[in-house]
């Protein structure tokens, strides 16, 4: 019953389901594991070095697109502003570049939102847009103004670091300026002829409002897309506009007729005056000529009165006789008239001397 204790222990281990421990353990097993780990590290070091070189080479150059410039920061400090093209920087995120679209025209829409741009653009006007576009004018009327502010980034460094919310600042300043300008004008001026002046003034005022903040933004244009009365009163306003357009059309037609009739009447009057002046000059010159002719004849008459009298008589007969017609001389005792001269014209008879 008191057998070998080693055999008894071996039997107990077999009953417990445990494998008996080998008595032939290698005392250098831990050393071999350490030797294998060192070899693995020696193999990984060149791979890591190559990987680091590749990552460094990949992160040390960058390109800047044609629509802007890149702001390069080194540990948060701006060290360079690069133009479009290929550039180099310190690798491993030591230098970081931030692209700023300085050559792109950016825009902010007020009172509406563009859903899809193109030939058939689609716009949306939600409740927030309505609250933004409704404005009070100087004569206490309400107008619905939709406008667009277009701008470009002039200084990338100022645009990135002067303010935190650049876009929101531009929107707030634009809305403040537009409400102030519209509030100082009459509703009729805003709705009709004052749109261009409002847009020009708003552009200058928005730029002046943004300059103290050193935002680095240049306002390009301000365009009023739509200026209308509120929706409830829009039909009545359209009727008023139609009446005004009809009045303007009638005024233009009257001006057209006036511009046609008055110049024509002035031209006819000038023509009559010119004709009268011409007739006056003609009559005066003719009278002067007749007077000079009479003086010349008078001088010749004084030199030879009988000859001049005879010549004048013959010249007068030469003028009068063609209009007298046919001339007949009737002798006493003859039954028929004898034609004396055939001068043409109406027929006539020269009476006898006793009949004269």
C-alpha cells in the first residue's frame, strides 16, 4: 500500500487529465526566442527607413491650382504664400499648406438660394430668405429685395487669420448696409429708377465696412436680382405699374408727334421766309434793272429824240401787234376786206379811216 510516491503522483496526474511534464526541457529555449526577435528587428529597420524616406519625399512637395494661392504654415506660423505651380516644403507635416481661392469670384446670395445653376437655373425662397429680403423703406413701405454680392480674396493671410467666420461677417455687413440704404429711400425709387444707384452705393459701403476688419476681401459687384413689393400687394402694384407704363407710352407718343410736327413746321416756315426773301431780292433787282434801263434810254432820247421815239414806237408795235390777231384793211367802195398782215392770234379787222 505504501508504493513508490513517484508512481503514485504519475497516476494522479493521469487521472486529472493533465499531461506529464517532460523531464527533458531545453535550457536555451528563451535565448533562441531573443535571437529570433533581434533578427526580426534587423529586418524591419531597413523597411521602416525606406518607408520614412518615401513618406518624407511624398510630403515635401505640393502643387497649387491656378485658381488661387497656398498659405504655408510652420508650426502654426505663416512662413510663405505660394503662387500656382509646384513647390516644396518641410516634410512630415512640419510645414502645412492651405489653399485659398484668390482668383475665383465668390458670391453670397441674399433673399433666395440657388439650387441648380445653368441655363435653366432653379432657385428656392424659404421662410428665412423671406425674412432676409423684406425691408422697410423711408416712406414706411415694405419691399422685397433680392441681391447678390460678388467678391474676391485679395490677401490670403488676412482672410485666414483676421476673423474666424469670414463668410458670416460678409453676409452680416452686406445685409446691414443694404437695409440702411433702402431705409433711406422712397419705395417708388427703390422699385423703379434707383436700382443701379443702390447697387453702386452698396458696393462702396460694404467695402468700407469690411476694411477696418482687415478681412483681405475686395467687393467686385453688388447686383439687385429682384426688387418687388410684398406678395399680398403685388397685384395692385402691377396695376399701378401698368398705368404708369401706359402714361409713359402716351407721353412718348405725344413727344414723337411733337418732334415730327414742330421741325416740319419750322422747316416750312424757313422755306417760306427764304422764298419771300428770294422774291424780294428778285423784285428789287428787277426794279433796279428797269430803272437803269430807263435812265439809259432817257440819255439816248436826249441825244436823238426823234429816232428814239420812232424806235420805241416800233418796239411797242412789235410787242402789241402779235396779240391783235388778223388785221384787215377795208377800202371805200370795196365789198370784201383785204388782208394786210397775217400776224396770228384771234381775227380782227382794221376799220376804215372814216370809221376810226
